[in-house]
C-alpha cells in the first residue's frame, strides 16, 4: 500500500497506549498519509497520548468521555473549526466490568449489562450522529470503522456480556450503514483475532485462547496488531468505496473453523 489516505483527515477514538489496536490503526493511517486527531478519556491517558501523538503527526488532542453527549458535541465542534470536514472516524472503545466476564453469563447484572452496552455499542451510534455533518462534507465520501470480536457471533470463553455488546455493535454497523449510505458515508467493522492488548488481558484464560487460535486457524498463527491497522486503513480508504455494512475478519481465518 502507498498513500491510500493521502489528503484525508480523520479522528481516532480509543488510543490508550502503544498496545491498543487503535494505535495500530493510527500508525497505519499516518503511514498512508492521513492527518489524524486523537481523543483521550482522562488526564492519565492524556499523558500517554502526548508521548505517542508526535509519532503519527497528530496535532489535535481532544478530551472526550464518549458516553457524554456534551463531550461529543465539543469534539466535533472543535474539528469543524479546525478542519471543516471529516473523512473518517475510528471507534475503538469498549468496556465491561471484570466480574461480567467471569462465570456464567446468566449471572450478568443489570447495571453491568447496561454499562457494557452503553460504552461498547451505543457510543458508536452517538458518535456517528455527532460526526455526520462533518463526514457528509468529505469530497469522496467518508468512512466509519469500529472494532469487534468473534465473541459477538458465537460463544467465546470469558467474554459473556461483552459478547452481547459486540453483537449489538455489529448490528449497529449495519443499521448505521443503511442510514448514512445516502450521504456517501460507509460504516464497517474489523473483527480482530486475539491480540495481546491491555483489554485482552482482562479475559480469563487469554493465553489459552491464543494457543487454540494458533492451532486451529488456517494460517496456523496468531495475528499481529499491525495487520488490524492495515485492514482498517483499507476500509478507511477509497479502495473500499463500495464496502459498507460489513464485518471484516482479520483473524488468520479462525472464524471459518468449526
């Protein structure tokens, strides 16, 4: 690939540290020529971003608690003032309480369920709504990409409430693609295989999951975070101009196995 995103400007939400899949997407987008803005949830994460941002040429760092509509309004108002348009948006945030990922799913609490669905799924819809006026100004059409996991399609050990949230996220991708298509805004998801991120470490038995994937995936290996970044860069680019409402599996083929 070479300069797939040259001249494009995009917001990436969800970079927490250098192991984040969102960071791999930021690196790929920067490599392909995009101008990037980043958000941070709190002051601790702001320090991480201030160290990472220069590596991808990100000059715009904005505070954003994605569950707060007022924060989203401020973020996109700032981008409107700075850029006047938005060519792409990457949604890479998810959260569930640790005890919602253990034991039986049937024991999920109402509070934990609502929190996981709000952070991991609804924020995509809220973000897309807030970003739509800017995305609609993109000259060659705009792209929204989010991150999901196979646990949203089938039962995966230790995923529980997050799996239900990812299922909601994937259906949100399809409904949003239908709503926004008339404005030439595409919406897709990358379903990444297991990668050693901070979030993944919260899944019980994660090392065993990595082992099973290596053994059963057609490519007989685990994936690298950079491969997720490459796939996202494709979906953000004009090369994917007719792709919307899709979930692209980047998992060494594991999802096709029984």
